[in-house]
C-alpha cells in the first residue's frame, strides 16, 4: 500500500469515528508511519484519534502531535480538576483506596503512588482522562514488588499460548529481574496490544519493553 493510500484510509477512519471531530486534524504518512497534527477540543478526542489510527491496516507507527484546546466554557481551575480526580478515584472500586496521588498543573494531571497490578494503573488513568478540563495525563504510578513466580518466563509463555489470537512461537521473551522484553513480529496493532496484556497479566512483572514489529 502506498503512503498516499494509507493516509487517505486514516483520514477516512478518523472521519468515521463518531466520538471525534476530525475537522482540525492533519494527517501525514511516510513509510507506514502516521503523523497527526492539529488540535481537538478534549483529551478523550485525542485518545480516540490515536485508537482510530491503529485500527487502519498498514500503520506501523504513530507520531501523535495533536494539541488539546479546550473551549472557554470547558476550562477548569487546577484545584477543581484535582478534587474531581481524587473523588473519581475514590469511587472506583478497582483502584485501591488512597493508593494514587494526584497533581495538576495547567490541566495536565500527574498520577503517582503504588498499586499491585498493572490493570489498576491503567484503570486509574482511564478514569481521570475522561474528566472535563484535563488536557493530558502523566501516569507515574508504580507497581509494588510481588513474590516472583518460580519461572516467570514459562508463565508468560503459557499466557501467550492460551491466547487464541496469538502465535506464541513468533514472540521472543527475555526476563531480567522484573523487567520483560518482548520481541518478534505480529500482524497488527491489536495483536501487539494482546501480547502486552498477556505479559502484564503475569504476577511479578513490573516493567515491559515492547520491541515487537508489525508485519
């Protein structure tokens, strides 16, 4: 597929996405790498644009340069955003009570603290980024040390093998302490996400280095 055709496919997908106003988003394509520019009116729209790009077959990389420009009536004071973020995390039963701290500066939210599982970290970020007035999220939540499996590499290989969408023999796994490096080749972005999710599902993993290539 030519870069020009890929660019047009991405534009079509952005326009098709119902949660996104793509009128002010620019798209460039070079060697399968998509660059988005321009602006949107909310942070959820920015993440929706990113998800839409990765749905397009042939996309090998993404440079996300879209700016969030909040309309005047949607702007919020930092202390208001911080209080609402604290409240929404307190109400979320998947996030341990008082485990996550919130700091806000010019609409950018920084999350810190420590949780036991990766999904708790992602749930906290997902909850906060939906708040009105948020222009971006830095997720610095760390994972607490856990008792290590007797063979963490074998556990990951088993998780990959059980996944219906993945060919486990195409994935390389290297373990150093609590850091896992994954290499190899997958057919699309969904498979890449599935590999990462399988690795994060294994107890004891604290860091993942993703060096997978999309075929």
